[in-house]
């Protein structure tokens, strides 16, 4: 078999982390296997996982060909007479219980994240939060966020802890076109599951609402947000020490203050139209402004964390770039930019399976010190070797005579 001598973990070992007992339990307690003769939940799970690793482009036709291949049947112990058609896959994705895949993902994340100490990565558990979108022609998608271009969008709001994707929300209703609506809901949904969390949520400029920040503070949600420059505020105290200027590289802290922010209070006029009246919010936040003289550039940050240094606030925000790299990985290596199903249920199934596939791949990548593309290529090589071994055994041969170990 393919022998990567420097590897600390193999695909075969990773696959053992998939909770068989949980899958059996969920098959009995959810509706995943209702009205299905062939594509039971476990078969769909392995079909999607296998296809994500073994194909450059994923489609319903790809899934059909994969299921009907001898290699897939040999690897997962299916009978040669088991056959499916593309239309069956399409219908199954639209109706299968997506909670089955969600619970498997959440269980696996909890198990994998327990393998490493997040505080070893940084002082706090930093959760990068952002959204990415996938578009389709409006005639193809029944539900989606409509655009002037005639396309409809689906928005995925991800949370990423620096190693693994920790949560995802799928949005296809029009109100979620704004990050001011999507990101708070995604964050608060994650907070519900982590009652005693010690997270700091790192957020880009898509979220600027003072009302949302106040709500976060009331719910004990710590955040660092990249603020729009020159927003209006009232300074109530300054943390700057004139005798001790904070500088690093080409950056200097020019403001570190406790501030009150303004918000727009919705007012309905006599004609029933809504306009916004400027109103000062009594809750105090922290504003950190750093400047790069060489680039003539300023960066403004708002946070409700007062224990960090100004540099830590800046450095923690810069780690937000990790989620952009993660998005690129999902779209280029795991086909997230293409919608295999066009209804919300099927999209949710696919995104949870993408999260599971990404977790396995990211653990493989980290443990073996590989790049994204190399990790996926080697996983595909290991998959093919596993199939070859099974086929040799079925044929009555000895794999050791083929693969020298």
C-alpha cells in the first residue's frame, strides 16, 4: 500500500473516529431511513464522504457513478446488485433527515476538538466568524436570497476555531442578505450550545450595529470587531500612557479608550414610514485605533474585552484571516462553491457532510504537517489503495505480494 513514512496518522485510523454506534442510534431515533429502500442514512453518509475525497467536481451524476462502482461497493460491503439512479439521489437529498448529519458532525467536532488544548494555540479560544455565499440561477433554486442580477444566493455563516470548523448556519431567506442579521444569529446559536464558553468572536466590518454589540454584552459574548473608521462616539476614559507609547513593527496605538457609541433608533412617522433617530447607547465599549505611518493606514477595533493589551486586540483580529483560507479550501478542494442540491434540506445535508470531510482532512493535514492540496491528494491515494486491497482479498489473492510494506 501507499506508505508515507513521515505520516503520524493514516486515513484508515481517521475513519475509525466516525461514530458507528452513534450512526446506528440515529438511524433508529431520527427519520433518516423513512421511505428508503436503498439509500439508508449510513450509505448516504459514506457515499457523500467518499465522493468528496475521490472527485474533483461533485454532482448528482458523480454520486450515481460512485455508488454503482465496484470499488465503492467493495469498500463499504454493498452487494453488487445494489444500484441507484441520479433521480433517486436528488429526491433523497431533498427529503432525508438533515439532523442525522448535523448530529454526527457535532459529535465528531466535540471528539476531535478534545484532542488538542485550544489555550495552547492562543491565550483565549478565538472563534473567527464570517459568511461565504454560493449563487445559482433563480430559475433553478426554489428558495434563496434574490439578487438584482437574477441569481439567488445561499449564505453559509461559518465559525472556525483556528484548526476546525466549530459551527455553520445555512441562510436562504431574504432578511439574511445583511451580515447584521446573519452573523449575530450564527454566533448566538453557537453560544447556546457552549453555556460555559470562553470564546472571543472575531468579526469583520460586515457587522457594525451598536444594538447587536449591546446584545452580545448582555449575553456575555466577548467580541473583537473591525470597525468602520471615523464612526461617531463619546470618549469616557483613555487607557493611553503618554510616557509609554505602544509600537510594534510599523504600527502604533493612537487611541485606546472606553467609549459610548451611537445607534439609530427606528421611528415611525405619520405616513407609516420608518426613519432612524440618532441615539447614544449608555453601555460602554472599548475602541482601539492603530496607525501605520508608512502606509498612511488606520485600523479601528471595537471590543467588550478590557483585559487584553491593544496589541493583543490587533493581533487577535489579524487571525481572522484563517477563515478566509478555510473558505478557499472548502471551495477549491471540497466543492462548496457548487450546489449539488438546490433545496434547503439537501443544502444542509451537503454542508454538514462538507464540515465532516473537512474535519477529517484538517486533522490529517495538521498531524502529518501537509498542505491542503497534498493532504487531499494523499487521502484519495489511501482510499484507492484500501479498495485495491479489498478487491485482491475478494479475488483470493494476498495484498502483501502486491504492496511491499
